[in-house]
C-alpha cells in the first residue's frame, strides 16, 4: 500500500513538472491552445435548449391563436410590434459596424455580432406574438413572410458560420491551417497513447475512414450528419471507458484524474479537428452561396417592414 501511494505521489509530481515546463516551452503552449480551441464543447447543447424554448413558445402561441387575447392595433400586441420592429432595425448595426469606425470604437465588432444574433431571434418572436399567429392585410403578410424567411436564413447561416470559423466569435479558418492543426494535435496524441493500443487504434481507424469519405458540394447531407454523430459517440465512449476497469487505458492514465481529464480533452480535440478538415470545403461553399442570398432578403424584409408600418398608421 505504501509503495502504491508513493508511485501515485511520484506521478502527480511528474504531471506538475510537465505543466511547469510547458509554461516555458512554446510548442507545449501552442498544443495546449489548440486542444482548448478544438475540444468538444457541451455549450452547444445550451444553444439547442434555447432554440427548443423558442420553438415551445411559438408552438404555444400557435395553439392559442383562435382565442388570442391581444390585438395588433392596441395594447400589449401593438407594443410587441413596436419592440419587434425596432429589434429588426437594430440588426443593421452589425453590417454597419464593419464600415463605420465610430461603431467599432464604441464596442468591438464581435459585440455587434452577438446583438445581431440575439435580436435576430427575439425580433421575429415579438412580431409573431404581435400578429397573433394569424394572417392579415396584404402588406402585413408580405412583411411577415419576409421576416420569417430572413430569420430562418439567419439560423442556417449561423450554423454554416461556426463550421468555417474558430467558434461563433472567432476568425475565419483556412483548410491549410486546419490540416496543420490536426497534424500537430494528432502527432502529440500518438506519443501519449503509445501504451494504449485500444484507444490509439480506434482514433486512427476513425481518421482513415473520414479521409476516404467525400464531402463535396453535391455530397450527401447524411454523410455530414453521420460524421458529427460518430465523432460525438466515439468521444463519449472514450470518456466513459476511461472510468471503467475493463478499459483501463494505462497506469498513469488511471493514477491521476487531472491528467486523465487533459487526455480526454486531447482526444476530443483531435476527433473534432479531423471532422472540421473533412467538412470545411462543403460548408465554405455553402456559406458563400448563403451570404449572397441573405443580404437581399434582409433588405427586402426592411423595406416591407417600413411599408407595413407606414400603411398601418396612414390608413
């Protein structure tokens, strides 16, 4: 028992020494940054939960439309229309911030992007409740359907955006950069998993299988969907296996929980980097097409909204 305790203490000291040396080793600092950049994040499930809440509110409003308590002409219903319309107008701040230095001096462009994303969801939600989930006059219907089209387009664009940038608020990536990062993460992981043939073999087979798949512009969407599912399932399998006796990865992997968590993040980062390389061309092309279509739709929504407001108050 004493020998085992001493081995654990020695290994803990080795891990501490590794961490201290990484502060003075640029390569290790770079690797730590890459692992942090690419590791799977469960924050995406929070975004998914927020979308589910919004969908529930829309569904609840739709179910109540025959007995809708508010009117668009007065009271809370009218106020929701004003709030929703104002939020949709404020969406212009993000594209304007790219051209107006005064806006960038006030706050960084990424702040305006966050506002753009938030108001792009809250604005349409307010307008839907303002309309009572029912159709009205011709000009209001045109404004409503333009808004719904732009809001749906924005959600699709958000998804494409995250696939070709380093996160929602990061800079745009390039295929060469992603490939270089994947190699750096993978080479370092091979060194750590030399004593773990089970894990190393699964990771390498996953990489080979992904490399053989063709994800082109006209490729199957199922390929992309299955790739995402397989990446997460494999990552979760490694996390679960690391805590079981049957799949004990190595002596040092089971001795120190902190090192175990770091290795799990490293494996997850490598799996994510492989996936990102495979998907990049597909999403880059689709994002370019989406950007060309989204801007005129956005302008059409603004024009139809202004016409609707003027028509309502004049007639």
